[in-house]
């Protein structure tokens, strides 16, 4: 609680310290913007398209950017705050399954960038996050 | 070709390679083409090749998954999304328009949510803003996006179209 001059009361500062009330809340594992990454068309061709929607409204998706690698889908996406992470990528015929993990910044539009590697290249996995930690589970190569 | 029961994790705010988290309950084909959703503390995975298994992990710790309960029907190539308290599993092969829900913080079997009559039956992607879940893409390179209100039960409603119809997009939601 601040006084009229905008100065914190010393006792309240102590309460905040003891109860860790200064702590920044962790990022959420969901957000206002829904994002659809990659996939494959009816000919089996992998796509690098990324679309987005505003989940609270209805309407058609809009272009967000491109994946940094072609992805046939069969992969998983997860997010924390404004960062989305995609792993378990099948690059299509001639490329196969790769261990790349990519990321995007959900609050802006733009292309995906390299994040790192999975411990094992695989696709057909599932994914989830707490907001700060993301998991990729199961899969197939 | 092999199936993996691996669970990896990453710290989302930091780029880098994934680290081993633990193992899923099953080590055969059941561990692929599942759907997953989460609260801020618990991750839940459901379905797989012809199974109705639901399993969970505590995301902040590492370790193997544990049994949660069963979906209303065995299926694969399903998708899932969640509010902070409720997870919903959408469709999949071996069912037509089934949606199930669970209470993430407890364990137990899934309950029927309603029907998703708007889109294809499998290979969709789903995401949520905490109250509404949207499902898009899927079989026959669908461009349909549909939605449900997670806190209620009921059938899905049309949302709009993807820019390009496609099978199996990865989906996520983040801040705008």
C-alpha cells in the first residue's frame, strides 16, 4: 500500500517480503491468441504455414509467419506467456523425422526460430506445459 | 521404426536442448498419437493407439507418469485443450464426434462433454484461452475451426476457417 506521495509503507514492505508478494507470477500456459503450426495438405505435402486466431472472438485465421523448417505435423505445440514452442517435427518425404524444437513469439507475428533439440527425434508425440516448463511425451520414429 | 515412452522437458523462457523427464506408463504403440492438456501443475495425456488410458505427471517435478483414469472410448489422433481446472479431449479415430472432459486436479474416468459435429474426426489441433477451446484442421485437410466453452458441456459451434486446410497442425495459445 502506498501513501499519497506514492511511497510504500515500511511495514507493508516487510509483509510483502515475508510473504513473497513481490514475486512475479509465472507465465500462463494459455493465452488469448491461438496458433496453428504446419501440417500437411491432401497430397501429403508438408506445410510451413503458421496461422493465428483471437480465441475470444470468431472469424477466419490470419497469417502469422512461417516455420523455420517444413513440418508435416504430427508434432506438438505448447506455450508459456508469449512464447510458443513446437517439437516432434516430421519434415515429410526425403527429410523424415527430426529432433528440432522451434519457437515463436505469440504476441507478435513472424517466423519461427530454432530453440534446441529433443533428446530423441520423434513425431506423433503429445505436449503440454505449466507455463514455465514444457513437456513432449511419447512418440514414434 | 520404434515407439517411445520418453517424456522430455524444456524451460520455455530459455532456449536449449530438452532434458529427460521420465517415462510414460506404456512402452509400445500406445504412447503415440495421444492428446494432452494441462493445468499449471499437472499434465494429462489421453488415448493412443486403440487405448482409453489417461495418465498424468506433475510438471514441476520429474518422474514417470501415473494412471489417471479412462477416456469414455479408446481412440488415437485425438487432441485436447484445457481451462485451469478442466481438460477436454476431442474426437480421434475409432469415435465419430465424441468429446470427453476430466477434472485435472483429481483422478478418475472421463465424462461425456458433447459432440463436435463441425469438423473432421481426427488429426485436429486444439488450444484454449482458459475459457474457450478451439479445434482446427484435421482429416481430409480440413480448414474448419470450431469451438466449445470449456466450463459448460455441449456441442461445438463453428468459429471460422484456417488460411490453408491441413491435417495435423501443432497448436498452442499464448499472449497476444
